[in-house]
C-alpha cells in the first residue's frame, strides 16, 4: 500500500524566514508526486507535479524537488499569505488514485 | 476557481438519513474522484469514475455509492448516515484517468446530528 509521510506536522515561520517541508513516500512505481495547498475549509489547490528524481519546479516563493524516496517543498522568504496546509500526494504507476499525506500546516507571522 | 463545482456547500442532516452530493467537473475533464476529509483521517480516496465507468475504489463504505452521468457530472450518495460520517467531501476532476493534475472543488461540509 502506498504510504506518504509529511514532516513537520506544523511549522511557524517569521516573515522572510525560509524553510523546507518534507514528504517521504513508499509506492510501487511512481507515476507522479503532487503538491497541493489547502486553506481552512477550502478545497486543495494544485501547485506542482513531479515525475522523476532530480526534477524541480518553481512557482513564486515555492520550489519543489524530488528524489527517489522523498520530495521537498522549499518556501523562500515567506509572506503571511503563504500560511496554509501543504499536502503531498503520490500516484502509483498501476493505480489511479492520489494517496495523500497528513499535511504540514505553515503559519507565517508578519 | 478550479472549475469544479460542488453542491451543496453545507448539509446538516440527522442520523439514519440519506443525502446526495453533486459534482460538476471542469469542462472537458472525463475523470471524477471523490475524497473524504475528516479531522483525524486526512484526505481519504473514496472512488473514481472515468467517462461514466467506475475505475478505482478506495475506502468507501457499502452505505456509500456514486455514479457518473452521461453529461459527466457525478453524484455521491450517502445513506444510513452516522455521526462519524460528518466530514468534508471533495470532488476532483482530471483530464483523463491516468493523467496527472487533479483539480478539486470547494467541498461539501456534511454534518450529521
């Protein structure tokens, strides 16, 4: 069974204080690894898809990287509007569903 | 706005009742997924439909069922509701079953009292 573990559970940052979130996964053949952002009471918002080890993608202050066993979401010089729960999910090559981790809740203080 | 529409946004009902949640996927998307999110469980995959056919099943209870109609909208039916069924129910859609990005709706918050 696919397993996705995210750490830390919660992260409190000062505005401008860069940090990284970790997503470690176990899957029988990776089709894709996905990052989503979720605000309270809202649906997950798609951020990135990574397909192979070594791949990197960037969007504004966010950068996602992928190795064979884990992915990192780097937040550079965060702002209060980056406060959210960040979810990692994997899709196995022989399956359709996304298996999600529990998420990392990021709080950025001004 | 993801383009995925879910109705209703909120639903309050009593134990033992039956409810139907509705999802309209993004224009052109053939695949619809249903997820349940509760405080202690995170996002749990329930079921997937592709172009009207069931494609994958997750941890969906026998009291729950879903279907996808010819116009590609989908409905999730929850029956014999229990207090523990209170959760956010999300629908997501993607372009085709094996593809990558799934876009989520804003969810239906179900409260069973």
